[in-house]
C-alpha cells in the first residue's frame, strides 16, 4: 500500500481581512489500476471547513453509484479528460477548465468519459468523514477485498464505507440504510475494524 502524509501551512487572508492558517495536506492513495487520490488541502475559511482532493482516474466508466448528501456541497473542476455527471436527472459533460457544483440533497452520480485519463479537483464542504471513505476503499482494494464495482465484499466494511459517504444511496429507504448499513458499521467498530 502506498500512502504518504506531508503537511505544510499557508497563511491566507479572507475577504474581510481576517488571517487564518490553512493546513496543506498531501496524503496520496495509489490504487493497483493507477487511480490516484490525493488529499491536497484541508482547512477552514469564511465558508467553513473544507477539503480539496485531486482524482487521477485511468479507468473509464462509473466512478460511483447514484447517491445524495444531506449537508455536503461538492465542487468539481476538470483539469484533464472528460467527466459526465447526472445531477437530479440532468446530464452534464465537463471538459478541461469546466466546473460543476453539487448541492446538498441533489441526487448525483459521475463517470470518467476520458479515453486516456481524467484529472479532476474535488472540493467538499463540510468534509465530514468523506476522506475516510476514500481511505477505506483504497485499503480494501489493495487487499483485494472489493468486487468489480469497488464495493466491499465484507458486510462490516460495507457498513463503515456507507457511513463515511455522509449520505444515502438512491433506492433503498433511508430508515433501512440507517438500520442495516448503520448497524453493520456499529458492529464493525465494536469488533475493532479500523481504516
């Protein structure tokens, strides 16, 4: 497993003249297929807490299933390649330099449509446990414990991964997800499962 953590700090000035220190974080998760997910920055500004992630994706196709978040706002900026989004039933195809913002409660899914590679910057506000989801999936992928769609094979890991998306899957009722998948996450923690 390849993962590195490097931290540095930057002094920033907000629009109202207040200075703050931003923790620049670089934690790199490299998957066997060459997909690389890098935590570039985490901090707090006048809009609250955030993280910035860079995704380098080599494999074409769906990057996730349809889901939504009660509180998270996600902003995507494509640097290289093409990325397709479905947001509340509307389709978007983004190329280099184009951006899209997904607001709380919007049902969304996205795909890598690039013939070579996709490079996208992904900002999440507030970050909640979202970075943990990337770490869990990376760990399980390295250990060959996910299926072809990247879903954990072990139900307890599935519960922890679900919990870290800070949202809900499209389809199953919320109460069922909270009961079943949330229950699996609680059992996993009691049994000592850790990222």
